C-alpha cells in the first residue's frame, strides 16, 4: 500500500482549485438526471471561466456568451453589466482565471496527460496564439454587432465554434433520453460543431491547451488586462539573470513571465534558480514553492521547500481556508440539488389542456391572449381558417430569422391567421423591440407561459403549431420551418 501511495502523486493545489471551480460553476448536478438546464435567478450572473450556460449543471452564465448576446442587443440597449463584469474579472484576476478557474482548461490539461508524442513550442505555435484575438474581433464582436443592427441576434462564436458549449451543453442534453425533440433537430450545424469539438479534444492529447492558446476569445480578452490585474505571476527583475529557464519550462508561448500568454499556472516558480518568480496579489508576493507543484515537477530542491509545520499560523490558515471553501461548496451543492425551487409546475387545467390538445389530430383547447396592438386573440374566433401559432423570442436568432417567412405566408393567403407568441423567457421590452421593425403580424407576449404550456412548447425555440380549418392540430414541433413546409401544410389542411 505504501508503494502505491508513493506512485500516485498528490494533486497540486492548482488542480484542486480547478476541480473546485468546475464543481462550483456546475453545482446543479440534478440537471444531468433530468436532462434540463437550470433557469433560476443565479443564471443571470456570470462566472469567471468559460462554462456553457446550456450545461445542465451550470448555475451561472458564461461571460463569453453573455458578451456576445450583449453585443447582439447593443443596438437597443447598452451592455453595462457584461462590460462591468468582464472588467472586474480581468482587472482583478487576469489570466489567472485561465490557469486556475476554467473548467475547459482543466479538461484540456487532463487530456494532455494521455501518453503520446507532444508538440513542442515553436515560432509556429507563437504565431497561432494570435488566432484567439482574430476570433475575438470577428465572431465575438464584429459579426454580432453587424447582425444587431439588422435585428437578428447572432452569438457567432457560440453558434459556430465553441467546443466547450458543444461538450457541456449540446452533447450533455441530447444524450438524455427525454430530449428526443432536440435530437430530431440535429443537422449540419451540429455535425460541424461536433467535428470542431473532436478536433480540439484530439489536439489536446498532443498539444498543451490548444484551445486556450490558439482559439479562446475569453482568454484573449483577459490577456489584454493581465498586465494590470491585481493577481498574477511576478518577476523580480533585480534577481532575474535572464537564464531562460522559465520560458523553457513554461508550457505556453510566453516571451517573459507574466506577459499576455502567461496563465499564471506557477510551473516556473519551482524551477527558477534565482527564486525570482512568485505569485502576487496586489503588492504582496507569495513564493508558494514546493508542495504547490511537487506532483507535477518532481521533488523540489531542499532550499525551495516552504516548511509548514503543524500548529503554525500558516498551517492553521491553510486549514481554515480549505474548511471554509469546502463548506461553501457543500452548501452550494445542497441548495441547488435539494432546496432550489424548480420551474413552476403547470396547473391541473394546463396539464390537461396540454395532454389533450397538443397532439397532431387533436383539437386545441380555446384560449384568449392580449396582443401588443391592444386587441385580443381568441382561438375559437378563427375556426374556419388555417391558424399558425409561432412561439419565438427576441434573443433567438433562428426565431427572428423566420418571422418574415410567417409574414409572407400570411400575406399570400387571406384565410390564414398567424400569431407570433413571445415565450415567457423575456429579456427585454418586446414592444420596443418590435417598434424598430416593420413586421405587421399580430404579436403577443405569454409572460406567464400558460399558452406556451398548452401548445406543448418546450424550452427549444422556435416552436410552431399549425391548425387546420376545424381547429385540429396539423403540425406541432420545435425547430425552424420553411416557406415550402408552410405551403405543404396549407394545401393539406382540410
């Protein structure tokens, strides 16, 4: 047993913090059991690291996704909250977030431990490190801003690239048995994103943290503030002899300790022969040698070990810190998995209506809802017409993109009624949003979610229901529709 213990190295402090952050960000573990994402109030708060909003266990928002959505809505409202949060994270922790608090960074590091030939740093990898700045400027800022002024929100990086979102959100959700509707919507876009994910995960085996180094816009954003950040790695230039050991042992493409590529992992601290490198928090330096990286870099030299004897203030502070941290984590896990309220359950009447009325061939129960132009839409008054009920949202790019299709369909057929029903997840003033467009469809906002539940619409948007002239359900499914599909349904409607 003693031999086994000696073979299995203790996890480093940094590895423990990485695991702690990943679990704290994703404390809603019951989400994996239910196959649903958490939609509580904490989802409006950003966590520091890259962690997908759509992960079933996530209890907060990803700052990169929040930034793209804020840019996409910038034509209507300023993004004060997101900008403030990113400045707070960047100026306080900088790229220490990448090295210590990013769950996807942890996944990359664990994959890199698989035995395989490793690609060493070179001029090529240094040049590739500029890729994340290109993606920050284009897919995170320029493209969402362009579509913002066209009233078509498009978080381009999340939609087309982000492997963390594909792994934590898409894959985790579609594998759940209850999410058959999601699996039915998979197409070429998912195939592309899955290929990106598999490519990144494969590269992790051969290259140290390739996504962080070459593709991550969030790391690029934090790197712009790393020189000003309160927390990071400090180099004592008076003691530094420019021996280059720090650059040689660093797994990323730094030119000097603490520059824009440094993720403050601390691997250079134990190796510096002059002991010129330390962690810093403001003006205070912390050597943190020896036991912080012993598991990764072998036994440190005797004069590098920080002696922490039982009963000393350093030992007591360490115990107190970890005790408080574990208490916070335990409380968080208990709250989100046992105490946090789930989404409000539908009333018995709503449940019965949904069971009887949303299946194809069934007659949808009558309902009335006030429209944004001051009128009232009553379903029974449109018997004898083909009726289209489209559940959409301002923040849903595919939803906004297909609104002109519904409007053209209604214009082409006088005996067709289309109601665009905004779902209960309201992020802005829908009436103000529509005032800046030229849509003439009747719009309504289902703030309580009553009609949405009656239609059987889930959290997957858009969702379209088509009723024939007798009021029976002809089509009821999530996902975008085409003009051709609507015409086929119209021709088929009795």
